[in-house]
């Protein structure tokens, strides 16, 4: 079994630590492992960090400039002829048994893609309400017992010979975000089945600029816009948008009712932002550019 781990990077020195964690992975005997790094910077700024990385696992460098994350993700897919492709972000560290856990779940469940949790690591400067709710962790979600989409911060996807082998990430979402949500929704509609491996953990340190309510509100709103792609067709979008509008109003009311309880107020305010984002997505309102700036 050939597995390619795809990593996209943009001016982030942490890529060296990410690659070091991948070199330390426990690799099942039946697996041949490669790492593909797509550098999305205009210059090949990450090349020295990638090509000078010590270790036995081969690492390939791909220069995919343009400040569009979808172009970088697609460059990895174009370069891969592997049976499976895995995804991890350039600001994450993989546990040593990360890949083993993903593969074990894929084999046990027969799933075409497996998603794992990305656990946030908070500094002592993080607000208590933020840490208590663990807003920065990215956890797989199920609806009605099924997984309908996923994220590229921690994933394993069946690749070579599949009906989605020619599918690519949406270039229009390459700066706004949500390209992975839309991609996995699309594959699910093509018949891909998903599972979750809770033991397949990666860790992400929360940087200081992300320790604000404003950053979280923007993230929640953007997540809502991305989720709107789950509704296909005018009627489905209208139904989802109306329901989200009601939920946004209810969440705002709950935030007001908990004005003196910081934890609960922040929870409901961020829920309101999420649902407002869904409404915006259903109305096809323009999304802000968040990547490559």
C-alpha cells in the first residue's frame, strides 16, 4: 500500500516541525510512505526547510505559487499516484501512531475516507472561557450517525482507481476557505463513505493572534458559509437558510439572556455567528479572503 501525505505550506517555518513529526511516524509493514509538500508562496521559500529535512521517509517538494490553497492541494493530488492520500496542516504535529490509527479504521470500517481530531494546544495567555469550550480544536462531526464531510487538517482518503480520482479542490474557495468542506461533500455525493478515527490525533498550537473573540467569530461565520454547500438546489438552500436564520435569532436571544455569564454568552454569540454564516452562504453572499494575506 502506497500512502502519500500531502502538506500545503505558505511562509510558515513550523513546516520543519511538522515534517519531523511525520518522520517519527510508526509505519505499518505493508505501507510505503511518501510526503509531498506544496509551497504556495510566490518564491520557493519553504524549499530549504523541506529538502534539508532529515529522515528515512522521502519528502518531495512542489512549488505551487499563487497564494491559493486549492492550487497547492491540487498540486499534491496531481503529483500522487498513491493508493491513499493523507492530509495534515503545516502548523500541526502528528502523534507517532496517527497514520496507523487512520489506516486501521479504514481497514476495519471499509470507509473511503477517515477523519481524525486536531486538538488545540493553548498557552497560558488564552482566556479561560476559550479554553473551557476548546473552540480551536477541529473535531469530526456526524449527523444522524453518518459523516458527510471532513477537513484536510487530519484525513486519509482512498485515491488511486477511485471514481473521484480526477476531482480537485475548488479554486474559487482557495482564498476564502471551506475548500475542503466542499470537496468532501462532493465526494460523498459521488458515493464515498466516511468514518472517524478518534485515536488518530494531531496537535496544533494556538498562536496569539487567534486568541481573540473577533478571530473566532470570523472563523465561525466562515464555517457557516462553507456548510451551506451541503444544500443543493434552490429549495434546499431556501429551507436551510430559513432554518439558520431562526437559529441565529434564537442564539442571539440566548446570548442576551446570559449577558452576565461569560462562558455561556460567548458560546451563544459564536453559535449566532455560525448560523449567520449559513444564511450568507445560502444567499451566495461574497466571502472574504482569509488565505494568503
